[in-house]
């Protein structure tokens, strides 16, 4: 089963959201960034300059990853 991780690294925090599609992962991350802004008293769109730095990575359940790449056996 595949899932997607949308993530953003800033100077102060690393943000991530996980969902079943890329679109839903992005929406979940944006919602989280909005909620973070509310918690810290920031402008609603405080993250607008970071949107181009958001990455989405697809991964499979039950597999191991190193630096966001699947770890494969020596014969693969």
C-alpha cells in the first residue's frame, strides 16, 4: 500500500503530513502550517514563501527507507 509524505524543513521546524494521495498530503500539510501559525500568533499565510520548498515523497508500507530511498538487497 502506497502513501505520501508532504514535508517542509525550515530553520526552526520540520513539518510533515502523511496521506493516501499526493493532493491529500499537500492539503494536510497546508492545514498543519495554518494551525502552526495560529499557535504561534503568525499571519495566516506566514508560509507562502516556503510553498516551493514543500516536497512530496511516495513510499510503500512495510518497506525500509534510508534518506527517503528504499533500501534494496544486494542482488536488486
